[in-house]
C-alpha cells in the first residue's frame, strides 16, 4: 500500500511520534523493520515505567504506531552472514529489505511469489491488544539480562591488542579508518579469522569457511563476503572506539544501538534520535544514502499532518491512500525532497500512481489477489529467482483501516482492521 524511499528507524524515532504523525511515516516510506527494533520493543516489557503506565501499555502503544501498510521485516543479520560465509549466495545490498519466506506459487498457469505474514508482524498485532505470550515475556527477561552481562572489557582488550600502540586513533573518523585498515590489510586470513571471532562463529564452522575461502584463491575479505565485512567493520570500529575512549564503555545499550548499522545496506534513509547514531551512522552510509535526525523527521511529519488536516472533509473521507498517494509537490517538505532524490520520476508519474491505487482498491483486483493467496499451490520445482523477476508478487498483511484520526481506505471498506494483499 505504501510507496517511497526505503527507511530504517530505531525505537527512539518512533517513540517521539504521535499516532497521527506515524501514519504519514507509513504512508510515504517503505520501512525496513529490523529484528533489533522487534527485540528493543519487546524488552520494554521488563522496564520500569512512570506512574500510571504499565510496561504492557508502553509496548502496546509503540506497536500501534509501528508501520503496518508499508513495512517489511528484514532477515536477521546472523542468518544472512551464515548464508554468505557458507556460499549459499550473495546478499543483495541495494537499499531494499531482505525478506524471508517467499513461496513460489502457481494458479491457472500463472506463477507468482507469495509472502505470508511473518511471526513478527503477527506479534505486533497482538501487542497492540496488550496480548503477550509467556515465551515473549521470557525473551524480554533474557534480553535485558544479556544486555547487562556484555563483557565490553574483554572485547576491547582483544581489539586493542591488534592496534599499533604508537598510532591509536584520536577521533571517531580515525577509529573508522583504523578498523577499515585491519579488515583490508594484507593479512587476509587473519582479517577473516578476527571477523569470525568477533561475530561468534563456532570453531568448526570457521574451519569450513576458511577451507572454502582457500579453495577459491583466498580473495580479499570484502570480495569474499561483502555483508560479513560490513558487519565486522562496524564491530571493529565500535570496539576500537571504546578501547581508545572515543565511545563510552559504560552503557550496555550502546551494543544494540550500534547493531542498527548492520542493516544500513538495506535502506536508503536511516533516521534516529540517538546521539550515538548521529555520531557514527554517517561514517557507514554510502554516497546514495541519507541520515536524518529523528527531531527533523518528526517536525516534517507534523507539517504534513497540518497540511492534510486542512483538506475538506469530503476529500479526507476518501481515505488517505486515495487522496495522498504521493507527498505534496512543495519542496519545503523534507519528505518531498527525499522522494525527489530517490524516486525522481514520481512527479510525472503521480497521475499513474493514483490510477494504480484505484486499481488496487477495486473489488475485482482484490478478488484476484485474494484468490491467488488462498488457492495457489506451491511450484513443484522452485527456481529461486529474484522477486523482481516474477509477474506478480503478493505480500499478505493486516492493517488498520483507520489509524489515529485518519481513515486510510475508503469508508465503504472501513473496519477495525483490513487484511490486504499487494
């Protein structure tokens, strides 16, 4: 249902938004929900809250604001690293979320890719109703416990032993350069081993990875495993910075904060209200990516909220997916400038976007999509080809037809929630 640049947000950004502002975040961005956001949100079940609010209220309110129409849960970074190191295929790092669970299906001779709702999406829906499984409460306890038991001292000591004592970095950018140097140096096997140690790869698995690496000519680590190298660079930088006193080692939450950077290859825009992210994320973003402070994004979403609230009632009753398929043309809006940057043809295609939205909302189109989701059968011999090579791609999701004060779909299909497929 949503369109726009791909965006990753951390919990701090979503916490700063009210439900009406969050609606516009969902409307104008494709959001990548990292596993870290899921775990951070769940961990709030174990946090003390101010008087009058229960942990269940805090998590439920955050789950309600989480994008549901244009969100895509990314595969966990450990799963991706494991696949890359064992040669199961390259990881696509082009600013799009990497999804799991795509099923090649066939109906009436037509093939397509079907993505069912993920367990994470179903969990957020339950959390909105303040329903939490015992397993989830146990995971929240375990996560808080693990976070408090991180041995930063040991990791920093290990990384510091790799540094030249006479050339320790003095600034955060210097630490990034030092980390890159460790990874890209001439001692390739050492760099590969260091990375696997930092990521906790079991010894028997390390031996298999090294054997495969040697069998293909011992290439540069970045060529051998680009995503693995990105994550290792983040971790090396983090521990070098702490070992040299550039980042405080007294806050266990820094580890989860820095881990958001693992997922930067899967977005175009990263937004956060966290000071550590503001300091470090720009060092790892590519030339075609943007970092936005959470306060700046919130301010723009507030302006969008005011802009659309001023529309006549009869227009707003059409549902925002009909009257606001694209942001305003006015480039004073940050969101509009981001669309211009990442979707440069959107202005000339705005009319086509309206027509496409009308087609998506037509009963005939909806019937065909629902029929594919319910009646298609798995392809006997899946090809494993990329999703953009399928004639149709269906993503099953449950969305609120109304969120905050906004009706998102026409009133004739309104309800507490609407199950839609795209």
